[in-house]
C-alpha cells in the first residue's frame, strides 16, 4: 500500500444528472365483458371507443408507480359487443427532474413505455373472447399532453 498519512480520500460529488429508468412492468388489473359472446348479427363493423388515463403514485423519494388505464368498448348499434379495461403499471426511478419535466415524463414518456404492453393485453383478451384480432392504433402521448396543456405538440 502506498498511502500517505494525512491524505483524505476524495469525496465524490453528488450525482445531479437527470434519471428516468424503468424498473418493472406489470399488469395491475384487467377486466373483460362480452354480454353476448362473439355472436353478432349482420356485418362486423363495431363502433370502437378508446379512453386513456394515466396516474402516478410516489412509492419512495425516487420511485414512482405509473399506471396507464386503457378502456376499449365496442358497440354494434346500442348493444355492447365487448368492454375491456387494462391497467398496465410500471415502476420508474425518477431523479433530478424539475417539476415541469417530471409532469411531462409521467404524462408522455412513461405511458409511451407502458402502452405496447397494454395494447398486447387488450388484443389477447379480445381474441380469447372469440372476436377477430384487434389492435389498438399507436398513440401520440406528446400530442395528448400538449392538447391538455393548451399548447402545440413538440415534434422531434
């Protein structure tokens, strides 16, 4: 060892870089209803309604659970063909983000990561219900966030 008496080890400065890292993805809740099963009279041309919601809960100083709720209903006239709700969740480490960036990340980046998982779960539930393959269209969470903030969307 070549230590010189009196030398103190250098302290590492605190890390101030911004961090947004996915730790885990999981299906938190799901439900599927089809009052009449896959029996449809007439042509298969349902009216589809899609509703998206995002919520966030702090689980620690740097860990947040973000939940993307996707609700899809299909109707034929007044009759409900199917109703699917999927709550896709993820644990994210979020550190050193200013409040506006934190809000944007929770509303755009995190749901964008979770959406493909929710999309697959919805598709699987509908297929298992006996209906033709159903794929949700891509969602631009940046545009949705901008619309909710009353500002034009940011393009990359």
